[in-house]
């Protein structure tokens, strides 16, 4: 009974969104629609990260870890046993900082994971349950082909826009 209600509600939302998108639900406009959805979803994730994580602390930890890794690599290459021993003493603190960063980066995922799964399945159904081609590549790409269903185009666009969105929100990246 409850599952029937949820199933009917889901189908109603799919139908309503499909009708609302109109021509933006079909190729070639579907590719643009999915790009916009990817930008919105990435923005939501980035905002959640910004609200739940101390971004400045994360940036400082990234710098500290990179400096330590660089010094450690140089000491190993130079075979400087004294420097290696000194850096090894600092290794537990670096490992703790890495563990803290991983825990902090996991917080936004806990908040956004369930809604993102719901949105993904909803939009996947709107765009033909991955049975409909929503974008074409001008060339046949290895492992990807030239025809993209919703899931593949969403994945490509999300990876493509995530770095840009993170830069716009001044999030720390590995290159910072």
C-alpha cells in the first residue's frame, strides 16, 4: 500500500517534470538541460560543503600535507637519514590531519547523498531511463562511444563543471 503510493507519487513527478521540460526533454536540448541540472546539483553539494566544513582549515591542512610530502620525498631522494627520521616523527600528526580531513569531507556527503539519489532516479526516469540518447559526441570516444544516455552525459557534465563550480565558491582544491 505504501509502496504503491510512493510509486504513484514518483510516476506523477516524472510525468509532471517531463511535461514541464517540453522540448527540453529531447535531444538536442536534453543535453543542455542535463548540463544545467549537473551545475545545480554540483552547486548544492558545494554549498553544503561550504556550510558544514571549515574550508580555511581544510586549505591549511592541504598545504601542510603537501609540504610534508614534498620534504619527505626530497629527503628520500637525497638519502638524508637525519631528515627522514625528523619527518617520520611528524608522520602521525600528518596521518591524523588526513583522517580529520576525510571525516570533514564526509559530512556533506551524509547530508546530500539521499536527496541526490532521489534526484538522479527522478531525472533518469524523466530522460528515458537511460534508454534514450540525450547527447552525441562528434567522434567515437574510447570506452564511451559516441551516443550518451542520461547517466553517462550526467557523469561527464558533472565532472566537467565540478572544478569550475568549486572555484566559483572558493573551495580549496589540490592545486591550492
